[in-house]
C-alpha cells in the first residue's frame, strides 16, 4: 500500500507546483511509482528521502499522472521490497 499526502498549489495547467509525502513499498527491483495529481507531465520531480540517509534514489520517469523512483542501498544495490518514505515536489 502507498500512503500519499498532498499539498497543492497548482495554478492552471502550465506552471505551478504539487508536493507531498509518500510512504510505500518498493518492488523487487527497488522501484516505487508515485501518483502526483498534477494536470500535466512535470518538467521536474524533486524527491528527498525522509528516512535512512545511507540510501539513495533516482527518478526514472515522469508522466502526466505519476513518476517512478528507484531506490538503492548503501552499496548501490536496489532496495527491494522495502518500505520507504519520501518527500517530493513536481514542477510543471
């Protein structure tokens, strides 16, 4: 299950920001998909860990409804089947 909290200050379709905090479980490849709720594909997705600082992440893709993040452990291996919490912001 994925928990999403949103703080929205979107203004029209172009321009604006959407942000939130998401807790979810990565898949076997260390990937988590997050629904952003914006009305267009973001130009930028900023994601920060709200948990163990020894982990790292990379945004893999962005669409008009979601973005995908891959998580890594301290050795660079995928963080598989693990609960993660992130703070995020998308900019349109």
